C-alpha cells in the first residue's frame, strides 16, 4: 500500500503529465501525445543535457572508485598511522552534498579560491574554474567524486580486509607484486564490491543536482545542466512552470536509470556465467 501511494501513483501521474501541454499559468492543458518527448530528443540543447548527465555520472564514478581503491589498498595492512588515515578518508561520508559543494565553491573561486592561490605561489595564472565549460564539468565531477569518496572508501576497505591473507602471500611468493598483484588477484577478489559501487555510484551520478545548483546553476552556457537540474529548471526555476516537459524529463530519467542498471546487471551475470 505504501509503495502504491508514495511510488507508483506519483509515477503514473508523472507519466500522464508528460503527455500534456502547459497553459499560460503553468497548468496542464490538452493532450499533446509525444510532443514533449520529441522536443527532448530533437532539440540540440536537450541532447546536450543528456550527454552531460552521462559524462558526469561516468567521470565521477571513475574518480570516486579509483581514488578510494588507491587509498584503501595500503590500509589493508597494519601501517603506522593507519587508524588516522582511515578516519580522514572516511570524513567525506559525513558531509551532505550541499556542504561539500559549498566547500568546493570556495576552492574554485577565481580570486580568493584555494586552488588559484596555490597556483599563484608557483607563479602560475589561475583559471576561472566555473566559467569555462570544460573546467566546470570537471569541477562538478570532482566535487561529486569527493562527496561519494567516503562511502566508496569504506566499502572497498571492508572488501579488502576480507581478502584472505594467505592468498596474497602465495601470490607474492609466486612473483606477483605491485600492479600485477592488484590487477590479477585483488581486483577479481573484490569485484562484487566494485560491481555494487558501479551500480550505486552510476545511479547517483545520473541524479546529480545539488552540486550543479551550488556551483554553476547549470552554466556556463548550459554546459553543466543535468537531467535533474533541467527537470527543476523547467518546473520551478525558469519563469512559468512547464510541468508537461519537466514530467517528460523525469520519465526519461527513470527509464535511463533503469536501462543503465539492467545493462550493468546483465554484464555482471555474463561475467559470472563465463568465469
């Protein structure tokens, strides 16, 4: 009953709205069929929003997972200061997306930002990070990766600590070390955790909103506008609400998340079957 009231009924209402137009006062009007969807897939700006969403999702997932794995690998053993490093690397997990984005907004500020001040110490000019389309996308991806880093680190650290020590010792005795040990032994053993993170982080990346709202407001020139931010902009943030088109964006997002998740599970099933 709760799923019906709070999930399926609103989803059905959203799908219904996506087939309707919007009046001068923002109210749903006549049935327009697939016009809202046709506009999304034929308008170059809308296609760019879809591409930006995919790029940010993939890039932030790769940065968070790769960085967390690199940080967790040395900590699978007892090293001096290990508990301190574990605590420091877990801290981002305690931050909200808004807090993390606000902190990074200060770092990316053109005149007083930390990054440009560091570059100035070396006599290098600091760019206007959030006003360059390419750099702005990278800034949003880095902010998202840092926000997701704490959770990713904890999952991978737990997985690495579950790897049998005798397996690693045997591999090292056979000559496996460094990159080869990680690629051939450790990564396959923690692949279930990596798959879990790939699914959850990708889905989270497809729903990026807060970082864009705080850092760039979708700019410059729409280069960081994601599907969720486009949904918000059309429904609440750009003059009169356009619930028909915003609902179409919501439906496309749901379908995209479902397709990505199904594809990932299908790929994992084939891998498990063939191995």
